[in-house]
């Protein structure tokens, strides 16, 4: 059984994360805490595999609280989940050996993929904070996008990159086809090309790599009642 501790003083945020956290593994036990003392006690008692930590809950004192937790539990994977993203905090978190730094504004599906990536041993930090430029292209649909020369995404066409943003948003092939006005067969063909070019064997690997490279989820119009699962996680 995988244990994940959600440490945040906002019950609404904890409840918003639970559906996505429960999907990162086959058997996930979700624990909760609301301040630094209860978080420390929960880690000591339950030895969670992953701690999702709010920097500004009572008793944390920002990254000072992270330092105390890292010293007390050096083998515990800690992921900061915060509504306040600053370059200084991200760099300090990296220095402290934090496994990830996730903005609360992340799409829920993107959050789930990022956590899966972290559990595989690949740290995740906000690319827009660390990189000098975002991965975007204004090229013609048939031309080659050029995010950075060394990026695994540099070989993608604009259309392939567009489809990748849909994957990051959690869209199915049918939904992608509807949004882009293409057939599902065409989408499957594009996805085969995307996987081949970036070295992925499935959707999860493709999304994990895309998140690491700073790809933002596409924002699609709602699909009628209840939307399509693209809602943001509220603070």
C-alpha cells in the first residue's frame, strides 16, 4: 500500500487533491494534517511514501519548516504544493532536496501525472520559473516547432505539439478529435508520431516528459454538464 500525506491547513484543498492522489497508484492510503506539528507526527507514525506540503500552513515558516522536516526524515519524499511560486523558494527547495514543487493552479490531471513522475524518481519543478523562455511556437502547422535545440520536443510539428498539450490536459482521443476538428484515426496517427519522436511508449510517459519540459495543458471549452475534468484545483 502506498501512503500519501496531504499537509495543508485548507480542508477544501485537501479534499480537492484526494481524487487525483488516489489515482497515482493501485492502492493508495491518504493521510491528512493541517499544521507543522501534526505533519511531523504523521510522518513519524505512518512513514508515508510521499508528503504533499503547503509552505504557509501554521508552524511551517516557509522553507525553514521544510529544512526541519528534511533533517528529521531525510528518506521521505517531500513535494511542495503551494499557491505562491517564487524563484527563490523553488531554488531553495531544490537545494534542500525536495522532490517536487507544484503550483496549486496546476490542472488536476497534470498534478496526477507530475506526482507519478516524482514517484518514479524524477523531480518536478516549475519550468516557467527556471527556464528563460517557454516552449511555444508560432510556426506554420506543417513546420517544425523549435522549443529549444536540445529539447526532446524540438522535432514535433505545431500540430503534434498541440495534441501533446491536449494529453497534458487529460483529454481522450475522442475529445482531442472534437476540439481540433479531426478524426480519431488522425489523432492516433499523430500520437504514434509524437511518441516515436520524444521516445515515449505510452500516454503517461509522454505527459511526464511534457510536464518536465514545461508544456501547459490545453484549455478546452466545456463538454456540457460537468465539463471534461479540466477544472483547476482551488485554494
